[in-house]
C-alpha cells in the first residue's frame, strides 16, 4: 500500500511509478498466460489513477496495463 507521503505529492507518485515500472513490463509472453500482472503495480495504479483514466485509446487500469505490456514485449528498447 502507498504511504501517506507517497500519496500526498505528485513528486512522490512519480517516484513510486518509476520504482515500480523501471522498464515497462518485460516478462516473457508465456509467463503472462499463467501469472497475472503484478498486483503491486496494478494496486499502485488503482490507488493513484481515476478508474476511467485513458491514454486516448483505452480506458481503465487493466486496459492500460495490457497496452503497456504489449508495447514492452513488442519493442525491446521501449522504456
């Protein structure tokens, strides 16, 4: 869970984001078929984002994480 200091400032949220997502989602494709995405990452996004957050293409934390996973797996140098 996020500490109150992390939740209280945009800077704290940004620092925690880059700690949890340093290189996107680089797990092998087969692993994702058997293991759900990190609960820590998903819980962080749910705690800091609006439920209807969008990147202009998809809506919601689960959809955003799926898109980020796709980008990370498709582009070896994507950060």
